[in-house]
C-alpha cells in the first residue's frame, strides 16, 4: 500500500502525480527479534528539496492512518508488501 513499488499509493503521489521524487520504494525485513523492520524511502527529483519530499511522505502515511487501505491499494500487492 505504502511501499509496494510503482503501484503503491506513495509512489503514485510522489513520483507520478506530484513529480517531486525521482523514485520511491520500501522494504520489509523479518529478521528482527520482534515483528521485523519496515522502511520506506524517496529520492528527491532535481530541484526539489528534501523537506518537501519528507512532508509529502508524511502526508501519504497520515492518509493511510486516517482513511485506511482501499481496495485499489490491495490489488496486486502481497501481504509482505502491504504497509
């Protein structure tokens, strides 16, 4: 949903729609003692400040927290990618 590659809500918002990031992605590592580690990243597009990208990433995460996951988010993703 948030880090599942080019079909993710985050990628569409930052790279496709707003064009403020050159790319964006995420990772899940289950090797930790607890529930593992999830990470996301975004590479700022030329001429875009990191502060703007950070605000946009936070906005996508807040949208998921506030509105939940949509059916469109679920299509094509695996449960491991679903964060």
